[in-house]
C-alpha cells in the first residue's frame, strides 16, 4: 500500500532470497547479517581444518626431503600419511561443492512455499519519520537519522542502518517496477532530509 507519505509492504523472504540479499549486502558494503553469522564460522572452521591438513602434509614432505638417511619404515609411514591427508583434502573439497549444490536445489524448491509462509511474514512501514519492521516475534522502529544509505540491486531495495543492520525489501512485492522506483525515491528523499 503506497500513500503520499506512508508506505506499507507485507512479504516473506525465502531462504534463497535471504542468501542472495546477504551476498549482495556483503558485496556492496561488506555488511554482516547477524542471524546467519554462525554459517560463516562453520565455513571458516572447515577452511582452517583444510589448511592444517595441508600444513601437516607440507611438514611431512619437508621431513622427507631434509632427512639424510631414509629407512623404509619412515618412508612407508610418511607416504601413507601424505596420501591420507591428500585424500581428506579432496573429500573436504568435494563435500563443500556437494553442500553448495544441494543447498541451492533445496532453496529453489522451497522458495515459493517460504515466500507465502505466514509464520515468517514481515511488514515494513515507511513514513516521514521512521522505518518500522514488524515480524511475528518482534518489531522495531529506526528513525531516518539512523539510516546510513539505501540502494537497489538485483531485485531488492536495501535500507542500510548506521549499526550495519539492513532492512531488505524484495521488489517483487510491488505492483510494478515504477512503484518500486517510487518507493526507493521516497526512501532516498527521507535519508537526505534527515542527515
């Protein structure tokens, strides 16, 4: 619903849309979505484990090359240890790729259901004084003076706060592209007037 000084939109974001928006926010401002921060920690831990495996492999290969007398037992242990580490490295890379492919497939299959899910329905109200976000669990108002900037990218309108939180509005909730542009113009006007 769009009126002269008041805009109200209701929508649910699918996991796919949240993922896309998160990547766009990260690319645009290197922002951080707090509820999904633990996912990046899991990925960082996996990369660290892989780095440790590679480091152990390099150390083993250095021991092998620096050792002047090579007995057969040492060589056999070193060879098996190196092969096992390389196999683990390959398996970890394959699992990363498999995870990405499976996650994208599941997100695309669930997108329509999630967009219509009333339990995760969000309402965003924009007026001359503040941005209000309402979810089934919480609501909050952000005054325009606390908004850093706003931008449109890949079918989303982003309202970026000074505390690095972000309100994401999918443009699909508007009747037309011109209506989305009108809302974006309203947002940028409010930010400019309240700086």
